[in-house]
C-alpha cells in the first residue's frame, strides 16, 4: 500500500478521518472520503491511467469532470462491472476496484503500443481505405477490427442491481448546481414554484468547490452552503445531487440519471435502487451546465502530465492534491493566471506561465511576477518531451499571425503542463433542445442563440465566465422562469458582489505551429480519446470531407465516449483554418443525448424479468395451469397451446385433442377474442361501411361473418357480428386485432363520419368464453341448459340462456367445422362455467384443447387466419371469398381499390390447398414454392406455404399456400423447395374436411 | 348472479386474503383488490336533456369538468371523455343502475354498457402511494395538480389504467383491464417494496 505522496498536508473538501482503501490495476492504494478515483490516484502519484484508442499511447488524467477523455476505467468485477466510466467522476468508496481499459497486458507495458510506431500508416479514414476490398475478405477484416475496437468490457452476467424510474413534473428544472444554477433555483424557489435542481456532482457548488473565489466578501463556499440551506427549507424545491441531466427531448421532457448508491459501493443498503431515472416534464428549464476548459493543440500534447489548467486548480484546492511538482502553465486567456497562483500556494513550483498573448499585463500578471514566476508573453508551448510522463516543454515565440514559430525554442523542465485554450460553454442540453448555437468571437466559443423550447441558459454555459455575471444571470433566469411558469412574484433578488479583476481578451490559436525544423512527424492531438490529430483534420479536408458532419465521421473526432467535450471546437477551428472559412461558417455538429453515457440498466428500470412485458391472463388461466397446459404467446396474451397428458409429445397431444373434437366434444378457451359492443341509430350503417358484405337483413338473434378491409382493399380483420336488438350489435374480432379494430373504427367515426350516431365500447374482457365443439356438443349443452330450445337454435344464431345456472349468451358459430357453441358468461364466472362443462362433459370424454389444435381444425376446413394466411397483400377474391363481397352496396371500406389494375388482375396469388405426395411430409410454414427447380437459387418463385399441419382426422399432412394464379391450377403438381431437398405437392381446393359443411349445420 | 357458484376476482389466484393484515402499521404503501365493483360505461353528448336524464337515474349529474369524478350514495361517475363516463357502483348494484339509465335515456343517442367484469380495481393508499404511481405513470400527481376527486386515463407501467384519487391522504383506485390485473398487481407490489407494503382486504 503506497503513501499519498502528493496529498497536501491540509485543506480540501475531503474527510481525512475517513481513509478508504481501493485497487487500481491490481495495486492497493488509499484515499479519503470526498476523493474521486482520479484525485485519489493523483494523491498516490499515479498519473498514467490509460492507453489511447488507436495508437495505444500512454495517457494521464486530463480533467476533473465529465469531459475526461483519458481516464476511462472499468469499474468493479463480475456481474457489477461497468465499462467506460470516467475516473474523474467516480466517487471513491472502500473496496473500489478499477482498471484501465484499452491496454494489454498492462498500462505500463502495452503490446498495442506498436501501433504508434506504424502510426504514419494509419491516417484518418484508415479503416475505410484499408478494409474496403476485396469485399469477400470483409469477415476476416471484421474479426480483426472488432477485436481491436471498443473500450472496456460489458458484463457477461445478469445485472444484480435494481434500477427505478420516477415520472415527475415541475415548474422550473435547473440543470447544474454551480453558482448560476444555485442562484436560479433560489430565485425560482422563493416564488413558490415547484423546482428541481439537479447536479452531476456529489455536492452542489460546481466550479466554486475548486476555486478560492469570494462572494459578498466571504469565501464562495459559504455562499454555496447558505444557499443550499435555504433551498432545503423550501417545501417545493427538490435537490438532486449525483444526478446528471443527460437528455433534453421534445416538449420540455428531460431525463436525469441519479446515482443513488453508486458512491457507496458494496456498503450500499439493500432498500433503495442503485440508480434512478427521472423523467421530468418541466414548464420551464434553466440550463446552468457550466463550461469545459479547452485544451491547446501543440505537438505531443497528450503526454501524461498535460492537464487542463482548471483541473489542476480543482485538484489542489478541492482535493488537496498536488498533481505535479513543477508546472508550466500555458494559456491564451486570463483564467489560468489564478491557477498559477493557486498552484504556487499549494507548493507546486510554477516554472513559467506561457501566454500566447503578446504583452500580459494586469494585477494577476503582476502578482505572478511578484512571486518570481516567469510570465512569458507572445509565446506558446510548441512541444513536449517525456516517456510515460512529460518531463519538459519547448517554448517558442509566435509571429503576429500565429502561423509560425519565430526564432529558436527554449526547453523548460516540468512534470505538469496546465493548459487553457479558453472555455467552451456546455451547450449540449441547449443544442439537444434544438436551440440554435451562435459563435461568440470574443470568447472563441459557441454560445446559446435562439431558444426552441421553454428554456433559458445562465452562467458559464451561456458564455458568462465571470462569477458576478453567473450569479446575476442565474438569479434573473430563475426568477423569469418562475414568472413564465405562472408564479408572478418571481422577481430576481439582488446579486451578491463577487469582485474579480477585469479580464483581457483571449487570443484564439487553434493549432500552435510546429517549429520550422519539425514540420512533419510530431502529433498534435485534437481528440485525445480517439487519437485524432490536427493533421488528420487537415487530411480529411483535403480529401473532401470538409463539412463538419463528414469530418466527424471520417476522422471519428468527437465520437468517443466523451463525445468530444474537449476536442470538438478545436477540430472545428482547425477545419476553418484549413478551409479558409471562419469557424462560425463551419458550424457545429449536432449534440445528441446522452450528455454522458447512461447504463442500459437505468433505461430498463424494472421492465425486466416477469415485468418485462405484461402477460395477459384469461379468467380460466389458473385452471389451464393447474392441468399442466403449455402456453403460447399470442400478442400479450398467454393462451393454452396444448394440454399434454403425462409425457405425451406435442404432436400426440394435438392429435388427441383434434380427434376428440371431430369424434365427440372438445372445449377451448376463446375468451381472448376481441368483442365490441356497438350501439346507436347508425350502428347498421357503420357495419355496412366497414364490412364487405351487406348487413341490412341481419335480424335480432342472428349472427353473420364479415371481412374488414383496409382502404387498399386488403384483408384487415374478420369476425362474427351478432344483432342483439334494434340498433345494438355484438362485434367480434380476431384476438390480435381487438385493439386495432376498435381504434380503426373510432378513427373513422371521429374523423370521417362524425355524424354517425354510434357508440363503441370494448367488452373483450367483460366476457369469458368457453367454446364446446364436436358432434356431442348439443347433448352436453342440453344437460346444463334448459331454458333454450336447442332444436330451434340454428347455425349462425345466438340465444340468451342459463348454462349450469349461470346467465350466458350462447353463440352457435364454429371455427372447427363441427357443431359448436361459444358460451359467453361474465368473466368472474368463467371458471365456474368451465368446470361445470368439464364435469358434465366427462361422460363424452370432453377434452380441453389449445390453440394448436384450434389451428389444425380450422385448416382442415380451410378457414383462414388473418395475419397467418394473409399478410396485408391479400384480397377477399385472392382467398376465393368473392361470395362475401357485396356487389350491390354502393360503397364500403376498400371497395374502390378493387378497381386498381393490380388488384383486379386475374393471376394474382390465390389461396390453395396443398397435399404433399408423401402424406407424412409436413412442410414448414413459410416454405417457398418454386416454378422451376434449378441446382441453386435464384429460382422463379410461385408463392409460399401459409399453414401446414398434420391432420389426425385425415391421417395425412395438409397445407395451405398463396400461389400465383393458384385458383386455376387445381390438380397441378408444384415443388416446394426446402434447404436440403424438394417436396412435391398437389394443388387442391383449400378445404380438406367436410367440404359440404354438413357437420356444421347438424 | 347465482350464489351457487363462487365468482372469481381477477386477482383471486394470488390469494391476497391469506396475506391480508388488519393493521397496516407503518407500511408506506397499502394495497387491496376491490372485488366485483360494478362498472357501467355511459356514452352520450352532455346536453341539458342528457344530463338531466342521467342525473335522474344516478342521483347526481355526470361531471362535465374533464378528469373529475362526481358521486352520491355510493355511486360515482368518472369523466373519461367529453361524451364518456365510467359509472362505478358498489358490488351487485350495477344492474339497477343500468336499468335506471336505460329507462331515462330512452329515445336519446346514448349507450349504457355493463363493463363490470372487464376491469379490475386495485386500491392503493399509504403515505408513499403517490411515489409508487410516479414510478410508472406519466401524469402529474402532485397535490397541486391532482387531488381527491380527480381521475384520469393514463398508462401505469405497461398497462392502460384509470387512476381515481379517492382521498388526499392520498388514496387511489386504479382501474385496469382484467387480463392485465395480475401483471399490474405484481408491478405495484415490486414498486412498493422499498417503502414497505401491507395488503389489506378490499
């Protein structure tokens, strides 16, 4: 266990009484509560934390937050392991285990680093250029690329943790809890508005936690604590620390990822979820997301020890860690001056402050000079040297146009290079909300322009980099947001004073020129995570990929897990330079959610295991379970598929069930059929418009089968509708079509036919349906029903009656071709009815049968199942069902399409029956019928098998198919092409059993 | 309904009675299955004539304010749409309500449909009941936006529901299609776990 060699003796927002042990790349270290993994590693003198994606160059901790490109780690092991987390954002906990990604066998010696030696051979677009041809080699290429690609490992085991979701509404959502966000939440909260303040860090305060700044004459941290205290006292303000607003969607719908117990590691209590997804609908949004410091692009600017200046400042102040012993600060703006002072205060020797601007002046420069720190104006760091860590920089003088280094260079030894190339407002959420960015020339950065949704930006994310401006903008934005959300009292409180010296303008130099003697070779990195250099950007532009979206994809800049937070603007600046456009003209790529990666577990929430999708149960479900039924999914329904007896196979069970129906009586749970109650003076008119046949003659007590078509004339649904009384009908639909048909009818009624007086009510689950089918069905019903004259109860009629003492509605309809009664009773009595039928039916050997037998029975009769034998391209005529299409009706849905030439042509695909030459052969459904057998595909196709079963009643296989011109080919023999052989079958009428329908009407 | 056969509620297979407690103690969430509540779907344009007729049958006029419920004498009417209500009755009284409505609405364009058996009702109460709903329901359930007497159709997890807030305590009745009742109950139970769940008799 190593000592925390770089820990300052005092200070910082860490708890030195709570020492935490952790492991990184297998070595044990200790840190303190309040550390991040990155700050704890730095405290232990660990700077080298990873290898770069493409060249496997050593990389160090670069930032202290969400923008981190280098310190990407794999956290934990086993089922809980998580890839691609930023060490700068992982709160330290006892027992934490982390490892570098993208290096093998170790971060110190990485075999992949050989790719750096060949890096001249791997320019931008390398993969596109190299792996394109010959095409047949692609599988080999893909194997190599997949092996080399990707950071980290996904867990192989099931995630053992629990993730939850909350839907929440608020008046004002404030994204970001730095000075502007705290001020905004305070101003909005005091109006009484419902406010949510979310911040990605463990504590509120944002940049103030790492600055020595003052507010209102006191240390800024006191203002933070007092403001948070006031917010806690407001009943309608919800504070969400450790919560990243990661997505901004339409209609002010935002996603927040709250890490509830991640920071506790194994000590997390069992109750609360690990993470919680907040789906927020906000009336108003205040974006206070802060800003990311921008690096400078110079040669070998990726060596471990090169770090954002503000990060170095946060490490010394907030975490009491010295990230180096001897620093060079290089900047193009004022903000890094305070960094140099803070480093000096922390005991880090500042060897020099290098300022790109020619004549640095002002109180901060004076303060540095007073301390004896060199302030080198008009100069830049042009290159670094070192192995696994930087050991020196070369400093050279910039010419006036900043496109050349004049004179020689000077070497300055250091182990820390603090860079500041200005600041990029974190406009990610603003851009996701579809707000338009504008380029701010003074700050050389993109700032929010016109808003698209009800949001406003405040503070650094709005381009306000001075603390006093952040506070004032935050207060004003919070008050205005509350006012716009309807809270009239929302007047902005006066902003506290936060004195800062006047800032001088920055000098934007997108790429520090190389000294004249080194025009080639040295890499000037733009995107550290994806190893994209300034030369790559220039090459892409030369090769024609000069549009930003092309540049991004060709070079992959900004496409890493950090999404280019430190690289995008520099890439755009260099592209502008290369193409002679200004950066405003180049534009920016689209920002997309998430702001930082979110885990799948969070998005899935509790939609896992048995809660993944609802399993709809019929009233008799428990009975089916109790007798060992095997279920199948039909949409969300669980339907009994077959009922095996003992070790019976599926085939044997289905054969037995089918024969019971054909020879005696079977019972099937038909409760899932869609049922719609249709009432109103125009109910009949509606039926006439939506079904193909005529309904005027349907009398009360009678049922009729109907087809519904889409406007295209293709089959949409089918079912039996019964006349219950004057202007009152009971419509049934297919199981899968219940919701679709109701929505379709409502759509017509509400949008096209609002004058029709019809009301539709779904009664699908009000009724339990037990259908008894078979030659003994009437005898069975007679035993349980004495108030219906079964002798005067013809096919396609219905009766109200009492079955086994239960009030029932009995429909004499059939889907098996046998004498059949569908008995409908209130759902709560479904089991009672079923059991009564089973008991009374015992003497007939009543046999419960499932959906498989149901399908076989209907296929024997040639009854189609919509969506099984049809696929949205099938007309009633194709099915040979012209008889159900009214020639007399003036109109019905789909009629007009029959006049389309393609719908009317006589040689469309028609439904036919198929009988294989070998009666034992059951071809798979979906098999292709070929018109000509050739040794290998392609072969001319004639159609496909839609239904195919073993028919126990017929002692042979049967099939139905859609076959080109099939109606006129009865008697022909066709060939069904299977993967390993061809099967010959005779084309027949699609009716195999009782073609005259005598049993049905018996 | 005949007494000879036991009616089965949509959640009976979960044997909730065996788990039911008399005193929920400090449970954050209290749930029950409300068995055999009568439900009648009422359709009609809310003209004066319609409201008078329906009001005469129910003893109160169906509410016209969207997403509110009204009631009297144990019967309530939940607004579902500009011309649609769910009339909720104590178990067994749906028949008389249907007859009364049909009698008074005769001659008008209206529809009265018994849907008692098509939906299950789950009672959800306790100090953390609102949070449980928030886990799966996109409605704004904050007391400023949704109070006792309010109702709305929405989704809860992956089921379509009607949520009716019956008291400011808060307490809710959640109506769900009968076939989804098993799923929704188990989803609610899972969501309530972290707050402590007690099952009581309906």
